[in-house]
């Protein structure tokens, strides 16, 4: 039990230390921030079978950032050139992520990416609204699902 708390605590403390250095003024805020981060980590399933891996963010964030930039570029082109086609579509997808926290994270991640909204999540079924659906739209959602599965140590079934 202690080991499941020490590793994330050390990780969060290292991040805080990197951001603030040795400023004494930041110790109280750092302690509160680390405690809040640990509580959030435990809430998201940290330490269990489908535990969120904070270090997994280093692999996930570049992918997420790139997809966000691509989506933002596409949406801005469609806004600036109204002749570009829109194809709003709603997909109903059966997810294979076993943990609730991973499915919720996926839904929220989709909503942060331009042109997509995780509109509803009921059990294993995710409803996604797409601004401009194309032939690879479902594959892109599945690719994100796979990466979220790795992030939560709960690979798709």
C-alpha cells in the first residue's frame, strides 16, 4: 500500500520542485498541490488493476498535442473557407476499455480535441459527435482509445 502512494508522491513532488526550485514560499502550496494530486490519482483508480500511470503521460501528451493541432487546423480551415465541406456525424461506439476512469478520460480527451465531442457515455457505449467525419474517423477514435488504455494500464479487450 505504501509503495503505491510513494511513487506518485515522489513524481508529483519532483514536478513541483522542478517548477518552483527551492523557494520556501512554495512549500505550503507544494504540499497542498501534491496532496490534491495524490487524491486525484487515487480517485482515478491509481494503484489498482487499471491504475492511471503518471509517467504514461509522457507518451500520451505528445500524441494528444499533435492530434489537437491537426484538429484545430482542420476546424480553422473550415471556418475560414466556408466552401470546405462539413459532414457532422454522430458515432455510437462500443468501447473495450474495462475501467470507468479510462472511459471517462477518453470521453473528456475527445471533447478537448477540436471538431469532436464525447457527447454521451453509458457503460461501454460512447456517443461521439464529429464536425467533419471521414472514412478514418472511427479509426482515429480507436487509436485514442488504445493510447488511453496504455495510460491506464487497461488495454482494450
